[in-house]
């Protein structure tokens, strides 16, 4: 059951709401405009708030639903966390879009929400605070997830290893943003 759920989570994670919703709305493919990232932040830049919110919710649900399904089917906390990680890996490296995906923040937030809602709320609060201070989505994202990990480790220690791997992948996908931050070229809102 675990491997089936992990595979399904990856396939669900491979759906790119940024690309699909942009096509449906008749706006530019987010991979060829703005930052080139197929995620909610770039969709906001290219197509506006409504499409960005729809993208954000779709990406969030890609992480949340597999974790909730795994919990419903009796998988352990650690198995749920690995399944959530599989959904994020699908978002980062989507099978359907030549393995060119987004940065995984919203999908990771969905997985975290499914595993332990207080940790997800802490991450959201941190994201909102850092974004309001810096007006930089990447800085907010890179601040939020690591802050939630200690709370998750304290309350759900079995989920720590998969979620630490997830956090490392999200940081890895932001390496270009980190270079731009150091050079003073990172995009702000």
C-alpha cells in the first residue's frame, strides 16, 4: 500500500497547476515568462491574483491530499511524511512536464498541513511576517519551512527525516534565488 500511495503522490505532484491554469486562461506559460518558475508567485507576476490563488490552492492540495489519504488508510506518521515528500518531488520534477517543475513551497506546505497543522500555521505566520518585511517571496519561503521543523520534530518526531529531506530539496530549488539575493538582483514585490 505504501509504495502505491507514494507513486500516486508523485503523479499527483507532477500536475502543474501553474501551467495548466495558465493554458486554460490563455496567459503565457509561466516557464517562459517572468522568473520562468511554474509556481504561484510567477503566475501572480504574469496573470494576476485570481490565477495565482488558484495555482497556490492547487499546489497546496497536491501535498495535503496524499498525506490525508495515507493517514486515512492507516499509514504511519513516517510513511505519511515520505508520501508527502513524494508529492513535493512530483512538483519539483514533474513527469508530465519534462521534469521541469516549481520550487515546491506550496506543495510542501500542504504536506506539512496534513502531517501537523500547528507546524504549517507556524510556517505560514513566518512566511507572512518575512514577506511583509522584505517583499521577497523566496526569502519568506526559505525562512518558513526551517522554522516549522523543530515544532514538527517535537510533536511528530517520526516525520522529521522526510521533512528535513523536503526542506533541503526546497532550499536546493531556491539556489538561483540565493545567488540573486547575494548579488542584489532578487525580484521583490
